[in-house]
């Protein structure tokens, strides 16, 4: 059985999963007309994209996929470089 290997960049650095998420934040309105400093409710509304793998060292970006079988099911795998 093979061990899972975390995705790495061509430069050798570990890759991070990055996705844009939209969050809806609700604030109470105070008696003075301003809104409260702390949110009364936060919830994720949607994701703007499906995400990508990114390298913080050299800024390369890669597509990703998931493994679909075996002992490492549902783990991230690096795909092709995004130009």
C-alpha cells in the first residue's frame, strides 16, 4: 500500500488549497443609527469558484482533483499547472 504524499509545487514547496467564499454577515442596528461592531450572525452563502492549489513561495497555481478509491479516498491530488 502506497503512502499518501501531499501535493508539492515544482519549486518543492508545499501547496495550499485556496477558494473564494462569500460570507453573509448580519449586524444589529443600534439606537444611535450605527451598526454593532460584532456580527449577530455569519453564514456562508456560496463559493465563487471551485478553488485551486497555490504556492506561496513562487505563486504557481495548479488544478486539483480528489482520489476516488483506495485507502486515500477523497484526498487532494495536484493537477496541471494553471498558466
